[in-house]
C-alpha cells in the first residue's frame, strides 16, 4: 500500500541521490493562463528525469539476496538510466533491455552508469518480453517502469517536495504514460490535502489511461501515435490503476501541435530543454478553466536527442508564423528579383532561402516563380509582408515550408 509512512521513508531514501528540484515561478505562463504557475523541473534531475526516484527507492527495498542476483528492466530511455544509476549506487548488476531502435546517445548514457545493455526487438513490447524471460532464467529482479507500488512511491516524493515549498498549492498537473508518476504524486497529494486537485495529462495519440478510466478497467489501445515518446504507452499499469481511479480528478489530453509550441515557449522564455512528454503539463494549461489558482506543472524529463530537438524547433517556428514560405510570380527580366527583395526589406522581413523556377510557365516573359522562405516576428508581421507583396502586384501565395 502507498501510505504516508512509506512516502516519508521514500523521501529520506531518495534524498541520497536525487536533486531536490526547486519550484520555479513562471511569470510568462502565469500571465498567459491567469493563474500563478510554478514549474517542478525534474528535467534537471541527475539522470535528466524523475525516474531515478522510483528506481532508487525500489532498489532500496530489495533483500540482500535479490541485490546479489541483480536487476533487469526494459526501457528505451529515462527508466533505463534511472535503474542503471540506482544499481551502481547499490553495487548491483543491472541488465537493461532496449529496443534496437533506441538512439545511440541513450544507449551510451545507460552504459555509462555501469549497466549491461542488450538491444532486442523493434519496439518496447519486444524488449519487455525479453527482459521478463531473462529475469526468470537468470533470477534477476524485474523493476517495472511504472506498474510497481514501490516505484510509484519513489516517484511520489516529488509531491512531498512540492508541499514543502508551496503548502497551499491548489492544482498539480502531472504527465501520464503508464501511470507510475501520476499514482505517486496524486496519492501523496491527497493524503496531505484531500481538497487539492491533481490532473493527469496524456498525449491525444496515446491516451490509454483516459480510455481505461472511461471503461472502468485497464484496457489496451490498438496503437499509439505521438511525438511524446516517453508517454507512448498502450496499456497502463493494472497494479496502480486503483490509485489513479481514486486520486486523479481529471485527465486532459494534448495534441502534438501543442507540445511543439510548448517546447518553443520553454526554450525561449525559460531557457530550458524539456522533452515532449515532460511538456504535457505545460501544454495542458491552455485547457484549464480556472483563474487565480496556484498551479504546479511537473516537467518530468529533459532527455531529447539533438535531431529531434532541431525538428521540433523548426516545426514550432513554422506553426508560430515565425518562418513561412511564399510563392510569387514575376516577369523574367533584370531587376525583378531586386524589386521583390526591396519590398521584403522595407517590411523588415529576413530571407532564409530562395528558389527560382523558370519553367512554371511556357511563357517565361509572362512569369517565373520565386519561392521565398522568410523569417518573421509572428502572424501580424507575416501578414504585413504579404500585404506589401500584394500591393506590388506579385500575387503572393503561401506554400508548405520545407527547411
């Protein structure tokens, strides 16, 4: 059972390795949603995510015999590093089964903590089955990423720290994948203050917990599709499901587009890298129908590879009309390109890329196409540039932006 005593014990144990991530007040988000918004930056944790808490507490509960035998888990990211780090601290052997598609940087980080990494299968489910087989064959203790009461208790230490800093918190928003983090945080929060509201947040393309709560039992989604890979879970935990039913007040689902915008906001306004799953709580602020409340958003992790980061930034700029591509038609004669450039320059537009197509028409004297990718300050500035091109009779048309 997840009791106040077990949470207090876990808090003392977890202090040995976890950073007590201090709440950060966000003036930007507070103004945006008319509440007092605080961020709980678990992206700044030692392994880059909250998973270290649950893995370390679980390891602390193992017997000497279990520690001697070693531990095993399956994970493509944050949980893998948490278990590997915990095993190192307790001087245990750790085997981590990761899908073959796991980015090399995550594999190397896990190995850097001393764990043995086995790459198996194309998806998490394959790795999970292999880990269970090895656990039975070799006698390892399997540490589940979320469906384990001890793991959930360790994750709940986040709520202990929140109440320590902000005793009168009104709302806590917490990401949900399989449900371990939400179980720990919501259960302890309700024990400390039954009136608090805890909201779970899932990606629209992987809302397994919302579907299960609506069905009244744990169900599996046929497929998941989201950029929030850390919460791309088909089936929530069955052991922790009763705690979610009792302690989570509401589930909000967030489209991927909102996560992209939230990433850009976090980088520009808070100078922090937060992975897509970790941004679910921030993206959900737009859907809150409350005002003047103290709201804490748990940023669950910040492990994102550079290629994904680059893609998200580019898409965010496009969605915010900070980058756009316009097609204009002009006669194929000297000076026309200069005229277009001058028109854009007068509106303070910044040209990123030009594509000149002389074969858009069989009559080149009548028209050639110029595609211009531009940087703007936002939608208002974009429209200002388009209006200026329209006045010069260039008939601008917005086309799909490819950077």
